[in-house]
C-alpha cells in the first residue's frame, strides 16, 4: 500500500475509533454543572475549562491535541477539576482505561533513569492513543518533573497530522503544577489591597505573567521547556488562593456528601483551624481545602 493511501485510511478511521473510547453522550451539561456546584472561588477556571473542553470536543478538525496547564497552590482544586473533566468525557471517569495519570515523584522519581522514562512514556502514549484517539493524559507535579522528560512529550502535542501512522489530534493533555502560584497570589493580593473583588480578576491580568513566570522558574520542570517555548500549551489556567469563605463552602459540601446535616458551628471551627497567609492580613488558606476531609473525621464519628 502506498504512503498516501495509508495516510488517508488512517485519517478516515479516526471517527470510527472514537466509538471505542467509552465516551459520555451529553458531555458538557455535567462539566458545567459540577464546576458550578463543587468548585469554589475559581471563576476563571470554570469559564476557561468549559470553553476550552467544549470547543475542542466540538471541533471535528482539530489541528493539535488539547493541552491545559493548571497552576496554583495545593488544595485549590487542580486535581478536582481534572477529575470533573474526566467524568464529563468518560463513563467511568478517572477509572476509565482511557484516562492515564502520572505523578512525577511516583512514576519518574530518579533523574538518572530519565532516558528509560522517556522511552516508556512515549511508548505508553503512542500505544494508548492508537487504541483510543480521545485518550486523556494527566501529569501531576509538573514542577517536579525533569525538563527533558517533559520535552519528550512535545511531538505528541505539536501540529503533526500523523506521527508514525498515529494521529494525536483528538487526545487531551492536562498538566498540574504549583509553579506560578506566587505570581497568581501576587495578582490576587494586589486586587484585594486596592479594594477590588477577586471576581474582578480577568484571565488577561494573570495569564501572560504566569506563562513567563513558569518558563523562567528554575525550580519548575517547565523551565525553558519547548512546550512553552513553542506555544504548545493552549491554556495556562490560574487557580486563585482560597479565602476563609471558600474553605467553609468546602466543609459544607464534604459534610453533605457524607450524608450528614450541616452543623455551622463545626463548619466555622474547621475553617478557623486552618492557617492563613499573609501573616498580617490572613486572607488565604495555605492548604486551600486539602485537609478538610481529615479534619472532618475528627469532629464526626464516621
């Protein structure tokens, strides 16, 4: 078979292969609803994620995979949003065999094994996208990942129609990182000190500064990575630090999810136990909502 005909057949098979990916039928309703009901204090995230995912899934002629980079402090909702995105696309959510999660310190712990990791990661991505073009890859702790390993993903994110007979244009990559959190907090604090609400913050107030901050941060795996240098990240999405009122919202939702009646006294006590920064103003929770679950175990005999 000649190369041109083979190429044509590969592209023709893409829509058929999508039926094998265990996809949710009405994807966008659940995505919007879950973000509205369960994600607190992140108006920028909700807006950008829904727009980005909806636009990509509706595009039958995407030129490259969707690449989202989520940035912010621990406990602000990055993993949670990844979970919601997975649940809106696949019937089994994160448990779907078409969703692949990597944690830098768990899956790629040794710098001396970087070449082995590169080969394994490229082989894993290639094999899984071959089976399901609409595969989702989630990379956590990108700030702890070796830059060379990040760059090994680059070919899959680029504008190639086919790579070795495989199209990656239907795939989704989500990167999670603490890198840039200081810059995000700096913007949020400036707004607060100038008497403006966090809802006044626009993506344009943060996004350019965030991408530059991440690119130039030597403690970030993204440092001078070609993913940023070659504009292969479609959206840098900032997660704002959470305030006292947002922590209380997290506590209420967690209590309700366990089937208990919300006790506002306990809600306030748990929120009060959190530590907040900056030291003088005490505006933002330094762990976001991350320890809410554990603190509830203390107050309730579950």
